[in-house]
């Protein structure tokens, strides 16, 4: 079971990281940047985005809206407590986003030619 989870995480990392690299390369070609700088910039942006998204999702409270209609700021809304499954899913997605973002940032630092790691 743990091996399957690691395999899914690596597949997701490959998809998100590969997309970030491709978008970074495309943007780098437009502005005339070097390949290493373009790749690291794409990984920096996507890693930071995932970290912020995980942080915001993790700060979600235990209350949920009951209805689907109306605006989120409406005064007549009714609230309910989140089910244990909803809380577990929220925590799992938060951990996944933060782990992906952290790994992408570590990859970006290791690729960035401006910094020496040794």
C-alpha cells in the first residue's frame, strides 16, 4: 500500500513538475532567458503556488455551508459541522499540496545556477 502511494505521488510530481518545466521553458524562450533559469523559475512559481494553496486549504475551518445556492457572503446561510471524511480529505489534500510544493522548490533551488549548494 505504501509503495502504491509513493508511485502515485511520483507520478503526480512528474506531471506537475513536467508541466512547470514546459511552461517555464516556453516563457523563458519568450523573454530570452537561459534554459536553467527558465526551468528553475517555472519550478519556483509552481512550488510557491502549491505551498500557498495548501496553506489556504489547511486553514479552512470545521464548518461547511449546507446549501449550494446563493453567494458565499450571504447573511442567510446555514452552516453545519464537517463530517470526519471531509476533514480527512481536507487534511490529505493539504499535505499533498504542501509536499508537492516543497519538493518543487527544492528541485528549483538545485537547478538554479545562481546558487552553489556545496
